């Protein structure tokens, strides 16, 4: 029993409506325009349907729908599973639509995208609207219905088909004009050769830039190093002064042991100064003053920058480009061998997709027979000839969904051949066929909540009892909600909700009441004979209820 409560505020004439729901079969009845279908629209919004500012009640700033689902099914990797699992299978959904058209959605008080909400909604409920019988004539929808009934997955065919088409595309690339192919080889040969000849190393650009800076200032660097060495090591320079200080400290330490530590420090400073002078002198002498070194660094940096301009933003990118060019050149040099390998691969992959499509076709043909038999079993009680419905599976060009065209056929007149449903069924016949399909498919469906919005359109009272029986039968496996105008259907409900209109302060608003006992009988009587229903209508209504209870 997934849907426990639906609360709607400011949706057209629905100022504020709270809809309590229970397990089994629930009907919504009321006068045309009272807002019955708006309740279905509200549920659709909670399930992720597209929203429009036109739905917001005039004068209100925001439309709000709250839906509480319990016992939500969990599926691995399904959207929002974590939010639902954290609440032990409870999903409290809030959908808001502003007067400016902006929409927001929350699940268990966490903001979610409308797309994510719609993905969750497909697991919670399925709404069968009044447009379903028009969709029933669409061949692609007919294929979808057959696959849903048979539990078919087209994933294997789709994957095999994509793999085959990628091989076909790769082979087509090699069927290039030979002269164009040679021009491509020559370009790749030049690019790969130029990069290879440069013998680049990752990080080399920074090294060459540093070398060039040294070469540009070599004389100044050597002069500064020599000057530093002279100031430290020459006679009368810093080192001599440090040595004098060391001797003085040693003399003091001979009489006062407190100076011993300073003597040790002075020894270290003098030794470090002597080493510093030597290192400065050696480094200064190692500076390359040859102008050729600077020219070589400038030339190398210029080469690196030129290659980066042509092949990549860094040395690493240039190296990668060269590797790719060399690999493509090797592939093109082996074009004939590659062609043969692709031809073999194409044959193998084509065989794989044909095998997958053939298996799917066999499954569809078997399911088509079962679907036709199941639907035909529902037709006679609905006033249609038994055996008049058929499912044809014909071969078409192979594609990602297989190699089949599915056509629903109908033969309402004995002796006449079956023809495509779109060309022969009347509105009433299509409506009843649509209902039979819904009953058959819904019985095999695991969706917890099924909502039927005026599916009795085009069905008269003569066949309404059969419809009511079938909706009640579905309620053994699903929670079923139905908007109806027919008392014969409403009599089979486990719960009956009346949607009516009232005027308060000059504004029309919708009210909702739970009908039981005499109130329910009075509503059925009004549905039979109008608002002035007399004793005969009440007796007929009570008879309907007794008959439904007895079945």
C-alpha cells in the first residue's frame, strides 16, 4: 500500500484537499468539472510530471502537492534509494510550482531534481490517462507494450548493434582515396619524425630556460663569485678577522672556562667561512663564459616553443602528439591488414547482432500469442467479439531495438480479415481494447499503484459491470485508484471518495468527502438518475452495491 495520503493546495479550483487512501480499489466520483482529474494531475506532479504556472490557483503564489508513500520498493542503483532507505521505505514527496512557473521537488526533506523524482515516480505508480487509446494506435507504443508484457530486454540487441555499427564506421574510414591516404601518411610521417628528432624530455623546457638565464648573465655571475671569494679569503679579509677573533677567545678561555663554548663556535664559523670562500671560487670558475653556450640554449628553447606552437601547449603534450601520430602512421601503414581484420570483426559482430535479434524475435512471437490470448479473454465481457484481437510481428530492417514491427490488429466483424487497429477500431472499441490491454498488462506489472483517469470513456452501462469487476480484480495485486462517471464501476470500489464544488466568498473551490453507507448509495443513485434521484434510483443503487458485494 504505497500511497497513504495526498494533500493538494492551490491547484486550479483545488484550494486545499486532503486525500486519504487505503489498500484495494478506490474510486473518485463527482460532477464534471468538480476537479476529479485535477487530483490525478496533482499525483502526476508528485511523480515528476512537467509543471506549468497555469496550474496555480488564481491569486495564489505557489501550488503545493504532498504525497506520502510507504513500502517503497528498493532497487540497486536506482535514483534516490538512499533517501528512501534512510526512512525505512517511506517517501514523503513535496512538489511546489510558483506562479512564475518555477518548480522544486523534495524527497524526505532533501532537494532533488525533477528528473530524479520522475525516475523514482516510475517505480511508485503508473497513470493511465484518457489519451492512452490514441497512443494504442502508435506502432512504437505497441512494440513497447508487447516487450513489457513479455518482460523482454532489448539491451543485448542494442549493445551488439552499436558494436557492429562502430566496426562498420571504422572500416569506412579506411576506404579513403589512395592519394588522400598517402597525403595523410606523409603528414603523419613528418609530424612524428620532427617530434622524434627533437628528442624532447618531460620538464626540459624549464631546464633550458634556467640554463639560458645563466648564459645571459655569465660574466656578472663569475665576477660576483670571485668578489665574494676575495672578500672572504684574501689577506686582511673576513677569514683573517675570524681567525684573530678565534685566537682572542682562546686566550680568554685559558683563564675563564665560560669562553670554551664560544671558542667551539668560533672554530665552526672560521671553518665554514673557509669552505664558503673555496666553494664560491670554484663555482665562479665553472661558469661557462663561451657565447656558444648561450646561443645553444636560445636555439633549443626556440625549437621547443616552435613545436609547442604546432603540436601542444607543453613539452609533455608535444611528446603525446608525437606518440599518437606514430601510432596512427603505423595503423595506416598496415591499412590492408587492418581492413582484413575489420572485415572479419564486422562479420562476427553482424552475426552476433543477428543472433540477438533473432532470439528477441522468437521471444516476441511467443509473447504475441500469449498477449493476444490474454486480451481476447477479456473482450467478450466488454462487448467485443472473442478472438477479434491479434498481434502481428513482421520483419523489418535491423536496428538497435531489433528487427521487428509489431502491429495490433482487430477484426470486429466475423468473416472480415483482421486489420491494423489504427484503421478499423471505433472510439468506443478502441477504449474497450485499451482497457483490456491495461488489465492484462497491469496484472503482470509490479508497479504498486495504478491510477485510471476516466478509462470508462466510450463505455456504456452495459459493459461497465465487467469493467468494475476487472478493476477490483487488479486491486488484489495493486493499489488501484479510478476516476469514473459510471455507478456500475463505483459499486465495486473498496473506498469511495466524492469530489464536489462549492462557492465560498465568491470563489469556487473543491471539496472532498469519504462516502459510506447511505451517502454512498445516494451518490450512486445520483450517478444513475441525476441530483433528483427518487426511490427507484436509490433501490437500483443499493442493488448495484449488493451485486458487487456478492461477486
